[in-house]
């Protein structure tokens, strides 16, 4: 019963995950580049220097976050952002301890794996990617788990 229910709404869950993740990620970039949401380094109004590691990260977070929100070039953008978050984890968090809960790296790990999933799954139902490839979308979708296999008619 639950499998049938969850399969029915699977097409809506992917774009919701993509949009919410993109909006949250975008906020991190706006914090670094524009000093919004408490500012860079929790100093109100402070920004990261654009040509620093944190400035480049902020630029990727803003541009990549916007692309993820609208579902543009989702496979490529999500793959790049997944790699960026993996690098961020190993540079900033892993040296402070093995477990993400100890080194405050849970968010970096979550972003890395959500973006890795989006890199393989694509933008989903409500994305610019889908609009661009409307004809390909229906052909590539696998059948739902509760759908019966197609039957062949005898000639």
C-alpha cells in the first residue's frame, strides 16, 4: 500500500528536493558574496574576497544554486557542486575529526551526496532541462514499480 502511494508521488519529490536544496545552497553563497543572512564569518555585512577560495566557493554557490533551483544543466552543475562539497569537507572539516558530527561537516556531506544524486537523476519534472528535452523525457523514464510490464499483441 505505501509503496504504491510513494511511487505515485516520486515524480514530485525529486524536483522538491532539487528546489529546496538549491535555495538553501544559494543562501550560503549570498552570505559569502553579499554579506546577507548574518554575513561572512558571522560578521554582519562582511563578505569574502572574490578572488579567494571562499569567494570562488561563494560564486559557485550562487551560480550553481540558481541553476539547481531552476533545473538548468542539472547533471553537470550538480556533479561540480558535489565535488566542491567533497573538497570543502576534506579541507575544512575532516582535519578536525573523523566523524562529521564531531567536525561539524554534516551539512557538507549531505550537500555532496544530494548533489551526487541530482547529478545522476537530473532535474525532474519541474526543470528547464525537461523543457529543453521534452521529447526525450518520456522515453527515458523507467516504468513505475507497480506498473505491469507491457503486453504484446499477437499479430
